[in-house]
C-alpha cells in the first residue's frame, strides 16, 4: 500500500509550541491529515491506553500503523514519505545560489541551536501565573514555576542577547561593521543573517526547517504579556520583515487547503491498528549497534527521553534499530502498532523483568 493511501493522524494540543511547529510544516507541505486533540496534561488515555504508548510528550504523528514520537523524527519522516517529487511542499528547499541540498544543516541548526536555545528562554516568558493548576501540577517535577516567574526579566534580556550572537556561530559573516565601541564582537545574528536581502535564513528557494525552527517560537509567544514587542522593527528590521513574510505565506497556504479532519481517539486508534506498517527493512537492524547497547532483536526494551521525560518509558519488542532510529512493537487495548523514536536524545535498555512479566 502506498504512503499516500495511508491515514495520517496527528495527536496534538493547541497551546503546545511543537504542535504549532508540525502544524506549520504540514501546511507548507500541503498534507491533508486527521487530528486527535488531547489535553495538555496527563492522563491521555487516547495514547496510553488505546495505543499502548506511555511516552508523555506531544505531539505524535501516525502514518498508517507507524507512530512517530518526537518532532526530531516526525519532520524527516514527513519529508521522506511525502516528498516534493510527489507534488508535496518541502522544508528542505535548495539553496538559491548553489542549488545544493543543505537539509542536514537545517536539521543541525534546529535540533542543536534554535530549538533548545529558544525553548529554554521562551519558557521563562510563559504565562506561568495564569496556567490551569492541572497543567502546573503535571509539570511540577520538571519546572519550578516560582523560580521562572522571578527570573522573567532575565529571560527577556537573555532572549534579546540570543538575537545578538558572536561570529563563531556563523563564521562566514563579516562582523566588522557590528563591533560595538566597547570591543564586543557580537552581531545581530538573525537580523544580520537576513540583512543582505535574502528572503529566508539560509538563502533557500523557500522557507526551510531552519526558518520554521525559529519562527514557531515567535508565534507561540505572541500572546505572552512578557514577550510583547520582542521583535522590535526599529531594532530588528530584517527579522521583523522575515517574520511577517513567513506568517503571510503560511496563512495564504492555509487558506487554499481543506482544514484537518478532527476525529476521536477511538477513531484514530481503530485507523492505526487496522493499517499496515512499513517493512522493518526500511530502518533495518544494526546488530553492531545493538551489541554496543547490550540488546538484540526481539528483546523487550524500554525507551525514554534522557531528560525530563525519563520517568515515562515506553515498553515494547525491538523490531528495528539503526544509528538514527529505534522501532518497537507495542500493544494497546485497540491492537498493536510500530512505535518509532530517534536515537539522539533517547535511551534504550532491556525492560525490567517485573515489567516484562506483565506484558
């Protein structure tokens, strides 16, 4: 069965920054899909019970029977399975000058610079004092609300500083004209990257993952009182114009498309478990990597993020493993499915015997 004939189901909640990121990407790709809206805090029985996935974060994306956890794997899978060659949009456009494919650079920029940097700073500007208590309690082991509120001014200042960064990040840009009188070699990073008249951050034919990885934070924070006026056009004129240009493009594309079809968790689970999954050979099984990790094919394993989601592992039978991806088979009350995780940022180990005996 071709990918185009499989249901694409997006598990999301609206206020999530990373939900908004994938919403934007699917709009730019012109990808019709279903939505299952879940609540911002646990429990989420649509995922944990019906699908058997105890990974706590949102969003998740299902393509047929394959469910992808974490945006760092969702994004490349959307590009691989719905390529520009089949008429879809792309977030890996070629360079305007060279035509070269810089997709790996976009991914590195997003995963190791823009997203961790701006998420950390944006969290300090969030509306912590007006959030539902259920959400605060759900995050209490990860986040100290009082500390973040007390540091809000520092977060705003640090955010500004990240719009000003040293030439070490973009060494190809001449910063001579931006050296301040006191000798600092800082430049307006994003603004000056756009200062030569380019439309998009890496001078691509259209907006890339790099653009989206910065832009979605601005849209996420647009209703944060502490973030108002963050992109001041008198200070960051090129960045301001870039932000408006991308906003207009996304809204224009959205206006041409049918809105996603909202379904229930029951409906989504029925569609997933009744659909086929890709062959295990697509990811393959790297026995050498498995040996380094102390696991083997068909082992019952536990996969979890290495940071704040570590207490919510997902248990399943290991069916595929590469240097970039892990795939396990899991079962919920609706049936079984394949669950995909990235290698980077996640741990994998043998499941505890006490857990195996319950499965």
